[in-house]
C-alpha cells in the first residue's frame, strides 16, 4: 500500500498538521541511533516497531518521567497533579482531548527549557531504574526478543522525548528509538519542538522515513501498539499486532484479522469504575504530596 494512503488532508489546517507530522517524523528518524550490533545474521529488510506506553510499559512513560523530574524539583505539585489527571483520562476514558495533548506538550517543554540535554539523559537513566524498569510487560519484552533473535532491528516509537526513548531502548537491549525531538542549541533545550510531538500520524511518518533510510520492506515489518491512535503506523506494515488494546483497536484488529496479545489482568472491570479509581488515586496522591510538603515546612 501507499505509505501515505492512511491520511489525505483536504483543508489548509489539516495540511498544516500533516506537514508538522511529517517534520516531526523525519526529525525523529534523522536523530535515530542504532544502539546494538546483532549477534545473529541480520535480516536487513525487516524490522519491528513498538509503541511504548501500555504496550512495552505499564502507564505513560512521560508521566513516569514527570514524577521523577518532580522529585528533582523540576516543577510543582500542582503541575504533577494536572499530569496525573490527564494520564488517567487518556488511559481509561480512551479519548485524547486535543487541548490536553497541546497543554501536555507545552508543559513538557516548560519543564525542560533551559536544561542541558546531558542533564535529562543523566536523570533519565536514574528514573528508568526507579520507576520504569519494574513496569515493563514481560510478554511484550519477549515479543521484541523474538524479532532480535531473528536478526531484525527493533525500534521503539513514542511521543516521549527521544533522549528518554533511547534510554529505554538501550536498557532493554533493543536497536534504537524514535521519539519526540526537542530543539537544543549548544546542548541546551530551547523550549521548542522540531515539528511536533511524535504522536498518531507523526509516528507513521517516522517509520516511513526510517524504512527509507535503513532499506526496510514495510510489507515484511511488524508493528505493535495498544492504541487506536497508532492505526496509521500499524496499517503501514505487513504484520500489525494489537497489544493490551483499547476497545477501538481491539475491534479493528478483530475485523482485520490482526494478532492480539493482552497481558493485563482484570480487563472485565467496568471502565467507569477504572476511571474513577484512577482519578481518585491521582488526586489522593497529589493531596498526600501536598500534605507531606506542608509537614516538612
């Protein structure tokens, strides 16, 4: 299929969004680094692409990063509580509000603006050990290893900052990562992105750009995700797979005959109850954090 067939915008605003997605995807592919040499004969025309949040890792990597940065005084309790609410909303309501996405984007840029790239890479390794390593889905890790054992490259594709994405890939022994590229000048973040967040169609653009760069045959490639937002990426490859899928992706995968893996427990819990529990937990956590801060004073 035509790699760009999934989306053909007709109005000026959609064309502008498409252009930003293409720029984000191309920037991410250009920034990609191959982290590992293969121990088996390489299969140079096939690769596997894995979304991170709720596919490789339980929860949102950007939220885990935010928690770690909060502990290191990068931002306030109120900002963390806002991030917790949006994390719960995204994961359990199954809807990504464009205003929430844009505000999360702006907030993330505010957190890192003025900080050295080397600082984020240093604390990123610490945060992986503290909050991410124990949240990796063993089943998804086994799927990634299967591709590595076949001599294929395995790439993470995520909206998280590419520096954090690379850390996750490196620590899991994967080839590399495609992530959101934040602009830096002289090794310091400016508070601007190159293009936009690597989200939705931008992920597909990144995969297309990397496939062109590395010589992959997309018909022989595989892609894994939990979210219907990643349908553009999943639809590019010959072997798409839904992992811990949301309801829309599950339905699409069943209709299309795609492979489905679900490593979660208690999936039959009512969605409303899950959302309520998540929101309550987020708000309670924020309240406890505030109380602790006041006691310290």
